[in-house]
C-alpha cells in the first residue's frame, strides 16, 4: 500500500457502512451483556466519525484490545472506558448501585472482565458480518494503555464508533470500535441501490428494528454557567426564548423536526420533517 493511501481520510460512505455494521451487532451484544450484568443493558450507537489514530490512542482512562481479521489481516481496536469495566464488575458481583464507583486503578479482576467484555464486542460484531464465508475477528492481549497495544491499524485516519452502555440518565460507560478505512468494505458490504430488499445486506437489519428506542422531544437548549447551575433553586426560571420547533432525538442523534401542541389534553409533537 502506498504512503498516500495510508494517509488518506475516510470516505463518508465508509462511515455509514461501519455504523450499519455496529448497529447490526447490537442485539447480540445486549444478549451477552445480560450474562455479565444480570439484567438487560441498553446500547446506544452514535454516528461513526473520522478520527486521527493518534487522537484515539491518546484517550486516557481506557483499556484497549487490538484485533486482526482473518484471512484479510485487517487490524482494529476495541476501547473500553475504565468506569464501564468497574461498573460491569460491580453489577456481576451484585452491586446494583447507580452511583458511579470512585476512580481507582483497575485490578487484575477488572482486567479479566475487560477481556471478556472485549470478546463480547468482537463476537457480536463477528456474528453480524453478512459475508460468506464469514471472516474471523481474533483478539490480542488487553492493555491499559492504548499506545502500547500491538497490531494497530496501518493508517493515520480511522473510523471510530462510540457505543454508550446503560440508560441515558445513568450510563455505565462507553465502548469504542476503531477500524481503518478499508475495514468498511472488508467486513460489511457497502449499501447501493436496493433492487431486491430480501437479497440486500441491509435487509438483515430487520432483526434490530423491534428493539425499543427512546425518543426525546427537545424544546430548546440553553448554555448556563456552572456557577449559575449551582445557584439554581426551586422557583427559579430559565428563559428558553420564543416557542419554536421541537427537535426529536433518538439517542444522541437529531432525526426529526416537529412542532409542540396538545390533543385531548395530552401534550404531543407533530412531526414536520426528517433531518437525517
């Protein structure tokens, strides 16, 4: 591969392709997390992003598991937030406390759980690959410092997808799946014009659709200094300006624009259009 190819930025099509793949892996990951946490754990998949590899490796407070794909020898990374690892260990040991555990170094037990969590992610991703014969995602040893992992993706720009585990108001932590740009076509076929939905790879996403998602109607956003937030008391008012459109969000993604209203004494939002 030429040096110019190694340094190229990520094509937007590759971003959506990898995001589709991670979305398709979500049901299997949720099933595996039940065994770790003893209960269903929501998984919210954010938009795939074009990131510099050095920025990804500079993230602190994470564990890293590199992997390679056979037979292509494609290389990637799974990063786990240290707080997520501690939370899952607590859930496994029967601690259902929603308050995040204080920061502390990861123990040997934590790292064993981090290894199992990384395997859960990789196996779920592997199950979601629609290609036949199916490639294999093979993990390497876990590291507490991303910069020390072996078998890194051979590129400066990578595709990164962040997954938030847990409910929106009390998340357990984040997982990041990192792939080189060429990983999109190797592991999940790019979507093109659909002539036969039954034969199209994206049709496999139908198994994801029954999952419940949270839709948030956001009337307005306002920036307030931390000092003012700490001084808020019962009866204080926040000026949100003139009532306008409502943003409808699924996870962290703004998907629709609507207008607020009331029908039969029930608050509602009428969808005016799609934003993404």
